[in-house]
C-alpha cells in the first residue's frame, strides 16, 4: 500500500459535515497517513484546529483566504496568532491573491497577504499560498516581505514552468491537485515533469478539484492517490517510490512528527 499525505484539504467545509469520520476512514484505508486541513478565515481556522485536535494524523493551518481579504484588525490578528501557537498548527494560510474570481478588491487582497506574510514570519510558520492569475504580484509581495525566511508552498499550482522556477528560487514547494489528471492540463504536467522531485507535493483541495475518474463528484482526501498515480506516470517512477518521496517532502516542509 502507498503512503501519502494530503497536503491541502478543507475538512471543516459543510460538504463533509454529515460523513466526516467516514471520509477520514476512507482516506486512511487508501494509504493516506496524514492530512492537513486548511483554514481560510478565523472561524474556519478554529474549526480546522478543532478537527486536528481529534485525530493524531491530522494537522491544521490558520489564515485568511483572498476571497475574504480585509485589513486584519488587532483583535483578529491576536486570535490567529494564538491559534498558530498550537502544536497541531503547521503552517500559515491559506493566504494569497485571486485575480480570477476577484471576490475581494485587489488592493485589500495585497494588503492582507502582506499582513499574513509578516505574521507567518513572526510565528515562524511556512506559508500556504493561493495564487490564481496573480503570479507577478504574488512573487513581488513574497520577495518584498521576505517570505523566503519561512518558505512554504504554492498550492494548486496553476502557473507555467517559468513561473515555477521563480517560486522555487524563493524556496517554495510546488503542490499539484487533481487537475493534473485533466485532459487540458499539459502546462501543469510540464511543471510536474521538470520540478525538482524534492520540492514537489500533492493535494486534493477537497471538496474541490476532484481528479479523474471521480471528476464531477465531491472530492475527498482518499482521492489524492489518483493525483499521485498521474505524478508517478509523468515522472516515470513506481507509485510506491514516488509516494514516499512526496510524503518526505511534505513532512520536511511542515515539520510533521510521528510519521
């Protein structure tokens, strides 16, 4: 059986409310040895941590997603920092920029990202970065705010190889979701082929971005194995070998213990 980590999932989402324990059990039975459930707001971060505290193989993050970007007041920052001190919290995020949906004004997104890079550095946590059609601004802000001091991962990587090199140069990892299994994902597949293996990770972003053969249905952590299978095919490596390497990378970045 393979050993994999779902490096980015959202177990606090309402889509999992009715059968969360079953979702977790299916993941474990599929070879998923750990999951990182990602906060996207203060409320979501609190719920993610609550889940992580219940399962020794689940970890969480804290952060504010660009869809809800706003100037973080002192009280909210203090509460997020308090959550970040919990040993079950392994990263800051999901934060970043989204110029595709544009659900928050872009100036607010940029200001919120800058605040959170500073908080990640203060808490000495790696960053989980969301970047959709905002590559230039993401790189500029990460450089401006010295994000390389803590590093992190560009989750659901959607850029080309030239952009990937810029992220790698900053010390960031590249994480690919189930979209790499889609027919129109050749740009993403090129990144997977060329990325240094020691800087590559996999994720589900569940309940979203379900891989083939379950595309169109709710995603869940068990399905990360299909993404890993595509990566093994693209890298021409056995699935068990590539899975071990991907797992090692995730453990290293997030400093996971007990695995």
